[in-house]
C-alpha cells in the first residue's frame, strides 16, 4: 500500500513507499530506494559525525594555534548568539520528518516552512547584532556565522528526508564532505588573511557548496522514487523541479509550524542552556576566557558524536515501536542507549583526570592546560548529559513534543540562576559546575515523562 497525503485533489501525489513496498522501482533507483538496517545506519552516522566533529574541532585548533584565545572567543560568541535563534526557527523539523511515519506532510511543506523561518532568523540576528555594543569586527563575525547557519538549516531539511527513509548514509556522506571542506576553507582563508570574519565567510562558501552540489541532488533522487511510482516523468530536469517547486499552502504550513513550534522552543532552550554560561563568561571574564572555555568544551564533542549517531539512528525505530504498541522493544532499546551514555561519561572523566594537562597542551597551547581541572568537570557533566539526551530521543519518538517546552523552560531558569551565582565567583570551574547541576536535575524529570508515555502506550 502506498500512503497518500490528504490534500486537495489537484495537489495529491503519492508519497515515497516504505522499502518493502517499492518493488520494481528499485531497478531504476537502487541507491535511493532501500532503507538501511539500524546497525548500518548507526555505523554510517557515527562515521559521519566523527569526521564532521573532528573537522569542527580542527577549525578550533587552527584558530587556537594560528590566532589567539580572543579570536577563539570571538568565533564562540558568534556561535553562541546565532545558535539559539536558528534552533528555534528550525522548529526541529528534521525530527518531525523522521517520525512522520504516516506521511502526513510532503517534503515540500517542510522545505517551504524552513526557507521562511531561515529568512526570519537571519533578520533577527541582524537586528540583535546591529543593536549590540560589540566591536564592528565582532559584529561582522556574528553575521558571517549566521549566514553559514542559514545554509546549514536548509541542508538539515534534506537530512530529515534522508532520515525519514532510513538512509542515514546520505547524511553521513554529506557530513564527511562538509567537514574537511569547512576545515580547509576556514583554515586557509584565516591563515592568508588573519581575519576571523574572512575565515567565517570561507565557512559560508563551503556549506553552500555542499547544499547545492550534494544534499539537493541526493534529495531529488529520493523524491524521484515517489514520482516514478505515481507514474510521473523522472528525468533529471523533473527531479530538480521536485525539489524546487514548493507547495506554498498557508493553511498546511501553519498546521506544520504549530505542530513543530514546541520542539522549536525546546531546541532554542537547549541551545540557550549551553550558551547562557558563555554569555556570563564573556560578560564577567571577557572573550579570552570564553575562548579557553569553548576550546575545552569541544572535548565533549567526541562522546556527543556517538550519542548523536545512536539517537538519530534509533529515533525512527523507536517511533515505529511506539506506534506499533511494542512497549518491551522500545523500553529495552532505550535502556541500552542510556547505559552506553553513562559509560561514555565515565571514560571521559578518567581520561581527563589522568592526562588532561598533557592533552590540552598538545592540542592547543600551554595556557589552556592551566585550566585542566575545568576539563574534568566538563567530562562529568557530559556523562550526565548523554543519559538525558537519550531520554529526550525517547520523548521525541513517542511524539511528546509539547511537554518538552515547560520542562526545558524550568531548566533554563535554573541554569540562568546558577550561572549568575557560580560564574562570577568561581570563574570557569563554576561554569562547569553549572552544567553538572542542570543536567542532573533534568534526568528525573525526563524519566517521569517517559514513564507517562509508557503508561499510555498506544494499543494496536
């Protein structure tokens, strides 16, 4: 059976069938038709995330080696200001796509909504930057980072399409192209100009190239399967039109935006929870200390890539378990993921305690190693965070979207209060303590929500 979306008759098209229903069309689109296994998707996602994170870390290392902690802080400030805005405007449509097992919306609806929100997000960033008291150099860096984030946001919609069809190898390949290209672009431009602004523009160019040359092309292949199964022409020109022709339907886009709005708020709050301590660091300690803290925080990225890969790979499977009423299967998978998250945290703390100073000196400079104690606390916070992240994936798979907004609002207030209390007094160590406190409080709250989801499991 092929699923259809309930739209006016003139707008109806048949959605991409599930892998088991594709049949003869596999002959024409063998590379895009079949979904991959959970294990294969995990391995691809892990590989893509590791390569991409390593390259992101490499960009920070390049800035630290060739520039100064102040420049690292400038770049970190640009990310801290733009990330929450784009997190909100993105509405986490990728997660909504990935869990849209009944194909309630077309890909064009997701892309059209994302383009609208990207424009609004960049306008907001421009307004905030223009009204701020930062130097002109810092303002230009913030705007350049915001432009890069705009291209990243559009790519994310195509990632949602790939994830929905359990083709996370497409996401991984995109990231494995984007990572080295980003590192080469930012590093080479920064080396030649010594300017953080021009380096950020190199990042913009790299992300735009990957979106136009790879993400849109692979997305068109998947969309062509749907068109072919509905008897439509799937020539290269038509495949491009499948991506570019968007259904501008205000009523449908409004429903989708309203559905995803709580997740957008949640993602903004999650981003603010990461960045609010950085605002306090920049305000009380300056851009130099912010640069040092941001550099050490990147050590959390290694574990985050494993956690992110597992969560992204498992989300469609968890959603299917929940929709099918398979409570035991969902619970077992979720517990395994949480145990792995805890083990990753313990490993990180042990490495930081045994070799933190040496690692910081080797990767960055000796001046970063003076704050090695901060790294150990950050690794402890990371372990707690990983457990909570998997609970969050479970909540999303169960489509418990709206409850996540008040949950994260409470923790946002907590992190703001604790940051104001600890950072001015204890500096960077206080910032690490803030993360430990907040992530610890989140776990029992998320566990209570998941207990409610299991109690009200759908019956099929």
